[in-house]
C-alpha cells in the first residue's frame, strides 16, 4: 500500500475552539493554578442533579 499524495476528502479548517478551565478564565490561568498546586476541586451544585437518583444508603445495592 502506498501513501497517496492526493486526498479524496475535502480539506477541513478548524475555525474555533472552546474549553472550560476550573477556577480560571483561560488556559494560562489554569496552568498557573496547576503549577501553583491550587486545589480546584469543588462540590457539584445541588441544582445539577438529584442525589436520590444516584445514592442509596443500602451498601448492598
């Protein structure tokens, strides 16, 4: 099998990228937090899910 120099697929351009960085507005701030050893873990707000859907006090379940 040889590598083709012509592609049968049209070219693709990435025109935008998006991301969420915990505790930071951008990747630079997030990287500084990582290097600084910041604890970025937070509790999930109660408005994001119903704990009853995921938790059962019976450990045998």
